[in-house]
C-alpha cells in the first residue's frame, strides 16, 4: 500500500513540475494555450567590441545559448551541438541563421575572452557580454536561469549554475523553437531546416 501511495505521489510531483516548467517557459499562467512569451529588447556588446541589440539581427533567425567560457562541460557540449546542427544546413539556410552565445558571467567573460572562445565552435558564432544589469535583463527576457554556485576563492575561480536551453528566435524576434540539453545535433539540424 505504501508503495502505491509513494508511486502516486511521485507521479503527481512529476506532473506538477512539468506544468510549472511549461508555465515558466511559456508565460501562460492561466493554463490556456497561446504563443510563447520569450525574448525582447536587449543591448549587449559582441566579441568584436560592437554594441548590438535585438534589432541588429532583425530579418535573421537567432540561435541563442546562455552560458560562460569557464563552464567545464555543459556549455562546450551545447555549443558543439549547435555547431554540428548548423553544419547540417545548406548554405542558403545557414545564411538565415545567426548563432549567438550570451555570457552569464560578465565579470570574467570580457570581450577578449569571448573573442578567444567562440571561434572554437563555429566561425559564424558571435559571443556577447555586457554589464551585470544588461546580462540580467536579457536573461530575464529569455527566462534563462543563472547563479554563482560557490564563492570566489580569491583567484577568480567559481562556477555558475545555469539553464541549458538553445533558443531559436524568428526573423521578427519572436520565439520559434527551443532545444533542451542533450538534443542530438542531427535532430536540431533537421528541425532548423524544417523551420527555415
């Protein structure tokens, strides 16, 4: 009997978490269906030192990932997946997409650090950073979570916990799709091709 109750409670917890995740991602708090409320205006600096905004890439699809250059595993894996997915596209399709890496660690991810980091993944990728306030604003707009997980040890060593979602925004700046961590590059590439 205890096992049945435990299983039922576990199932309820899973359903509740899934529902909360949907509400958080879509912004639907009343349970109704509708479009996803993600994205919005932002102002950041790219890895070439230029000020960029969401309007800079209007007319192109933006493939956006939030992370940081000191990330030991999740970010390199996700950015490699993004790069491999982009390699699945035709030249015409690739021309319509701007891959973007937005740092959630503006203290360490300088323009120079991003300029050294992002070309390792794809030559079209652009790294972006900004003031802590600018980064907080863009993360909030995309509902991207991040937080330091431990204190700086004095040598600038700390980790940043963060969500691992790749967002595809349409040429109009509105949400088109998203890909969770672990999505195979072939799956992402196929879906991108369908949307493009």
